[in-house]
C-alpha cells in the first residue's frame, strides 16, 4: 500500500471514530438529561 492511501485510510478511520464518539456522547447526554429531569421532578 502506498503512503497516500495509508494516510487517507488513517484519516478516514479517525474521522469515523470521532463520529461514533459523538453519537455515544449524545446518547449519554440524553440519558443524563432524562435522569436530571426525573430527579428534578421528584424534588
């Protein structure tokens, strides 16, 4: 494999990881918001 292809593959891999992490964080934030709302409504 040539160097340019390797660089492109690495960049793509990093990009897809960032997107996956962003999605995971969004899910976590949604859960935290739900929990926060439940806790807030209990008070």
